[in-house]
């Protein structure tokens, strides 16, 4: 639904949307002069406009490190997601990615649209990475190594148990929390948060995305993507894709509520993590995605629309 139609139906969204547009215009003008930082920040805006704003409100000592970390993770994600890469090519790249970020000449063409540009011009990200402080480099390298290994482990492995579901979400999102906590600490802006709380911050976001994107993932061509754990959906259906059929919507919504309840178990840790933060900009950076996620989960709960299309929060509400 176009932004204009949304505003007509929800005039109360106009002010926040206007503020968003003004803020993004102001930031567009401030792109750094150096080619590698110019590329990094314009790439950030291309892959996630709203989150780019959230990163750019961070202080100078942290902004560059989080920007590079975000792009390295998006690149790793692009390799993991590209179904046209044969497994025997993909696995070594995932396992060696933590070395490639130090290599100005390394690049591997894959992905589509903005992500293809990110991969083709990845040397800019490596140059920017090499300009970060040693402690920031070590934090990003450690997380990239552990995430690459975790992704490689699940390339040919189905998510069966809830423990495997938590393990997969740890590799692709929990580790992001551990990495960000290390970056905040390395910048001497926050104490180092307990891994369990940092992990929950990532799991809550990732599980919300997995629940929201059920239909998009199950209809993925050429091969459907299945992240819902068998031990949950097999209580409601014989096959995960059966949940999308109208005649199964009662069981489907029961399964959905089961998944949402599982995700809500991480909320207490997330509130504890947020309440321990001292720096206002870091608090905003961490709180905004969490607020988006709880809003999205509330929209998904008990909502059969999840099995008919992707349920998204209105931009104005964002
Ligand atoms: C993120 C997270 C993120 C932000 C702040 C603190 C975090 C603590 C632990 C884990 C992740 C944390 O936020 C982004 C938000 C984002 O990109 N939102 C998209 C909308 C969307 O639906 O994708 C937007 O366009 O606004 C996030 O979702 N992830 C992420 C990736 C890298 C970094 Cl450095 C921080 C992705 C994921 C998979 C949830 C970790």
C-alpha cells in the first residue's frame, strides 16, 4: 500500500514520517568523503534505510565499527542465502570469511540487487575494517568466525528440536548481540554485558523475523526456507507447508501462537539488557529494533494473516 494511501488512512502518521524524511535527507548529505567510508554509508542506506538512521545516530567512536560490522554480517548473510552457490563452494567461504575481511583484494560475486553491489565492491568494506581499532577488529573477526562456522553447520541440517532452533538463531543473531556488546565495551561506553542477555537480544529479533516471514520463506523459489522447528509445528500439521492452506487455519494459528509464546520467553532478558545500558545513543540503537519486534509480534499473535501474506507494521507507526 503506497505511503500516501497509508497517511490518508492514518493522518496521525504524517508528523513522524515527515521527521523520518527530513532526517534521512540530512544524513544523505553528510556522506564521508573517503571512497571506502562513502561506499560503506551509502551501502548502509541502500540495504536498510530506517536502520541506517539508527546506526548514524551513534557517537563517532562507535558508528564506523557498527557500520562495518553490519555490512560484514550482511555480506555473510548474502553468501548463506544465495541458493545458486554449490555447497562445496559455499561452506569454505563461510568458514574463511573471518580471514577475507582483512584482505583488500578478496571478493566473491553473488547475491542480487544491493547485496550484489556489496559483494562486488567488498574491498571497500575491508579497507574500512582495517582502519578500525584493534579491539574493534578482534570483536568483529571473532563473531564472523563463529557465525560462519554456525551457518556452515546448518547448510544441510534441518531445524528439528527447539534446542536446534535456539542454536541456529544464536549463530545468525545471538552472536550479533555478543559482538555489539563487545564493541560497546571496547569503546569504553558500556560495561561488557553477560553473553546470555546479549544472546537473547538477537534471538528475540530473529525469532520475530522467522515468525513474520513464514509465507515468504515457505514460498521461496527454488527451495523453500524452513526455520520453524519440527518439534513445534509437527504438533499441528504433517508438513510445515500445510499451515498455509486455508482449511488448516485453526491449527495454523494455534501453531503460530506457540511460536510467538516461545519468542516472548526472551523478553525479560532483553529488558534487563536495555536497563543496564548507560549511553543514550546506544540505548536508542538497541531499543528501536526491540520495539519494532514486540510491535510486529503483537500484530502476528493469533493472526491468520501471517499465513496469507507478510504482516508488517505501518511505516508511520515505525
Ligand atoms: C542488528 C539488529 C540489532 C540492533 C541493535 C542491537 C542488537 C542486539 C542484538 C542483536 C541485534 C541487534 O538490528 C537490526 C534491525 C534491522 O536491520 N531492521 C530492519 C528491518 C528488518 O525487518 O530487517 C530495518 O530495515 O530496519 C537487525 O534486524 N539485525 C541486525 C544486524 C546487524 C546488526 Cl550490527 C544489528 C539483523 C538480525 C538478524 C536480527 C541480527
